[in-house]
C-alpha cells in the first residue's frame, strides 16, 4: 500500500513533539509492514490545501492525517469526497474520532496499529453538503465555543481553562430559540436551548462521542429552554456520562433532519466538529451517508 501522511505541526500534541523523530518512527513502522510512505509536516493554514492536493493524486492507496479533531474533520471531508481511505493520528485535545474507532490515543503507539490495520466502510454526516464526522450543534454548545474563542489561550491547559470559563458564562446566559424540524417525516415545532445532531448516536462517555461509526443513522438531540439551574443540571448529567438518559434531553434517530429557524432575524452560529461557523440562511439540511467514508482502523 502506498500512503501519504500529513501532520499538522500546529495541532495539539505535535506542538511539543520532535517532529523529525516522530516522522522517522512512522516511516520505519509503515515500511516494516511492507508499505511505501511519504510524510508532509505542514502548518495549520496549509492543511486543507495539502489534503486536497494529496487526495487528487492517482497513485496513493490511503492517507494519514495527524492533528486535533478539526484537522481530522477536514481530512474526513476531503477523503470522503475523493473516495480515499483515511487513517487517523490523534494529536489533539479530545481526539473524538480516534476514540470512536478505538485507536490508541498515544501518537507513538497508533502508527503500528494503522500499519497492520484494515479498511472499513464508515458513515459520515453532512450539513448542507459540508461534512461532519462527529456532530453539528447549535444553542448552548455554539455559545460556549463563541465565549471560549473570545479568551486567549496557547496550550492544551489554557484551552481547558478557557472552556471552563465559557461553560460558566453559558450557565448564566443560556440561549432560547424556536425551531421547526422534519426528522424522516416527523414534523414538529419546539422552543429549545440546544440542538445536537451526531454522526451515529453518542455513547455514554462524558466526552459524548459515537461508539460506532457504522450504524447508518444520525442521533438528533434537543434540550428545552433552560434556566441557569437547568443548564447546570444538564452539565452535571454530561459530566456523569448521563447525557442521553438526562430528563432534559429528547433523543431521536433519523437518516435526515431538516431544520428551520422561523424567527431568526440576526446572524446565528453553529458548531461543526468543534469549529464555530455562521449559518448562511435560516434552513439547514443534515444527512447521514452510510458506509461512504473509508477509514483505516485496527486489525480487530
């Protein structure tokens, strides 16, 4: 197998890693497994271009992407559209996709798992055509990310501190907005404080990631308008790994979810795989694409 690895030198763990030494480790492991491998170490600003260029090549059998969840999400979107198998090197803070795939979270251990691994047909979601491998969310999560990004941080610990400050800010200022939705033909109007649409249902871990990326459906979650006490209760349920069983959460399963925001007359934000983005219009269509993302995983 001929592989190209693309590492985001600005991503999480890689910021403090001896990248020449790490690249040699990956190269040695893949060559020992009988593969050809090229390695590119690029800055965050060049990641998407490098992914696009690499996936257009006709001589590669797979790519590896190393970085945080934002890097992995971008790589999944490009690989999905190109039909290119993707291997994940988890070098971020949460590493949610790697957790879903049950890969080692140690960057020095995962290359051997991937080098002797197999390719599976996994699911990927889309929001108006933009890929997401983890989740699309609005309301509480989007507000928290917006607050967090208003704080300065330059390290993993700094990001955790900023997230804590942002979470406290959201508790005392929760959003409340109206939605109309169609989930596989079930139509309803609700007032909510939060929406989350996940690529396969979340599991029961505090970090809220899917335990299986091959079930072929979206998880659709809403929370009603919450008071500060309600937001604190939901946060406590999440910390206990009880998000899905929380009485504040309504859960559905769907192949497609259409969202409409009838009373929005200002810019609203969403979060797609951790990235805060403005919604261009008052409607968004979310779909699951079963089996369309090829992922390199462990041998068992």
